[in-house]
């Protein structure tokens, strides 16, 4: 009995270290702010994205990206594209990750699409049909309605 307790105590710091390194590695893979490579990958898989793909894309948004014109325009276009093609998955991923995402940066993009060919009215309808609890769907709808009012 005494041997088991001592060996557990010896291995606890090692287990802690492995878990810490693993979570930091995962965070680094997911949390690449302003990464146009992630945006490009997302665009290339649009319509066939997994939850992990959407999460990686959403984690690229941040306040620090607002001065990066290339990222801002490209990510804006792709955000609308994936909401159009996989509305349910994008909204559910946003809801699941809401506390870890820079939601204001994402919602801000939804208020001002850069591509005039986006059918905002249709997007509003798609988002409105998604059944989910919480405030996120309402926030997304509010921002899309702002975008629609600017397009007239």
C-alpha cells in the first residue's frame, strides 16, 4: 500500500506536465489569430467543414487583426460563405466556444459584409430557422439585420 502511494506521488508532476504541454499544443493549433492559412483552408473545405475546422477558423478572429486588411477582408468573405453553407454547424460551434472566442470581433464582421453579392436576407432566414437556446442566435440575427439595413 505504501509503495503505491509513493509511486503515485512521484508520477503526479509528470502527468501534470504532460497534460499542460498537450493542452498548450492544442491551444497553439487552434488559437492562431489573423492566420490567413487557416482562412484559406476553411474556404477550400466550405460545405464539408467539421466542428474542429470551424473552431480553428473562429479562433483566428481577434481585435489585433483589425489592422490586417488582407486577413480582415478574406476572413469576412469566408465567414459569410460558411454561415451560408453550414449554418447549423457554424452557429452551434460559436455557441459551444462562445466564452473562448473573441465574439465581438466575429459579430462585428457580421454587421458589415465586404462582398455585395451576399444574400443577407437569405442568411437571416437560415439563421432564424436554427433552433437553439441562448442569446447567440439573437446576436447573430441582430448583426445580420444591421448588415441588411446598410445594403439598401
